[in-house]
C-alpha cells in the first residue's frame, strides 16, 4: 500500500493500550470529546500525513490529474497545520477515536485506487475532513450532519456535500473495514509511534460490520447522501 509504505517496516511495534471494550464502544456511541485528552493517534497520523505532503509537494502534478481531483484543492495553503486541523475535528466533531484510523484506511484506498492523486498541502485538509466525515457516518451510531462538519472544516455546506459524494465515488463506496484490516492499520501506526517515541494509540472500534451487515449499512449511507 503506497500510503502505508511511508512507515518504516523495520521498526518493531510498541505495546499499546486497547480500548476496544470501553463503555462507549459497547454502547455503540462516540465518547464525548469534552474533557478528553487529544488522542495520540492524531499526533501519529498527522506526522505520517505531513511527511507524505512534504514529499508530494516536490513532485509535479499532471494537468489531467489536477483537473480530476481539483475539487479537493484550495487556492492557497491553509494557515492551520495538519495536526491542528485534526485536533479541531476531534474537539468539535465528537467522533470516536477509531474514526481517525478508519479515515486513514479510506485515504489509503483513495490513493491506491486513484493513482494520479497526490496528497499535497493544497488538498490534504479537504481530504482529511471528508474521510473523517465518511468514517463517522459509517462507523458511529451518532454523528453530526454535513453542515456542522463544513463549519469545522472551514468550507461551505455545498462544498462539503460535493466532497463527500466525490470521495465516495473515487473509492467505489468501499466503506467496509473488518477487524483484521483495522488491526493492520493500527500496526502500521504503531511503527510510526516507535519512530516518534513512546506514544499509546487508543484503539476504539465499536462498529465492525459483518459481510451481511455491510450491504444494509451501505444502503443506509447511500440514502443519507442521495
């Protein structure tokens, strides 16, 4: 996986604390962000994404690729950093911590399926807010609507709606994340933790769908964005 390949493969994963059976997970609801310490996964994910962005900013983008993915590109680089942006989403969206891991998996699917896409400083913020919105809708039983996410992301509701639909189309509506897939992305993030030094990633994943449930979840999601 290209997006995953940014993480060193020769660093042993560190031990992490598992929150798979937290009260929030068992009740199928996101934990309140009020009074919560910002989860380490945000710092880990932001570090990984920032390295990808720095690398891709040096690479030329073709005119065809720019036109195809222009919906994600802003006119100028946002002042807010990637880590600050993720922290803002965590603070106000009140989505479960696992949404950030699942959003990471969705972005990797996007990059794998759309080979011409380069995640750079002009499009990374819109890709992040969209992937987390999609993850929250698919994963959490309770989530905010698009207009609220648009306010968090600093964009209009109309743009948020277009970004969501485009993102879903580009990944062919492949939203299912199994336990094994989730664990594989956590393991890659663990290697990033090893590089960054001694963090603990909170693992909360309350809504792993079976194959039978996936079709129903997709139909429900399609109804929401139709």
